[in-house]
């Protein structure tokens, strides 16, 4: 199993200040349609709404197709559980606060199909994936800042 967690500050000098509500809105927008937030994702479509805080989506990332169940935990966390695809597991985006500062934590626990735990194949995948996913968190924050500056408009679908 590959487990990684990484935290980035939400607010940076010279950028629009984002509060928890703005970060949450950005995470909900990303959960529903990640294409404006994750440049390496080439397909993202909600396929079923199970309730107001749970839905399923089909997405393509790095050339691989996945079905994910998305669970919203309002104002604090979004969990993506991979139901099918070549890499299964769970990805979480958490809004954290420490000493009045907001952070976005990205964590994943993934299992690469067909790779032995601790194998060179798994290690290589973990290294590459970690780099790509940390970049995706930065891109997500960048998209939230573009929305805050009025340079981009992304809507949150009604549930």
C-alpha cells in the first residue's frame, strides 16, 4: 500500500485570501468536475447522486479510467473512494486550521493492482504519483484563487 499525506497553506502573499467557505466551495466544485482544477485529469463526469453528500463519478487520470464514490463532509473534508480501476484506495482532501491559518491536506492510501507491497514497481509508482498529486493540490488552490479573482467561473451543482 502506498500512503502519502501532504499539506499546503491555503493563503499566500499577493494572492486573494480564501476563507474556509471559499475553500469548501472549491473542493465541492472540484469533486463534481475536477477538470478545471486538475490539469492531468482528462475526463470527469458525475454518474449517480446517492444523496446530498454522496455521489459517484467516472474519471480518467494519467490515461486510466476509474469509478469513484465521493463523500462530502461539509466544511472540512472530501473523500474519494476508488471503486474500480487499476489503482484502488482512498484519497482525502481536508481543510485544516492551525493558529488561525488555513491549510489544504491531501492524503492517499492506494494499492497498485498487480504490484507487490514494497516492490520496486510500487515504489516507482508511489514516487511518480506523489509528485503528480502534490502538483494537483497546488493546481486546485490555483483554481480557487482564479475563481476568487473573478478570472474563472465554476458552479456548484444543486443537489
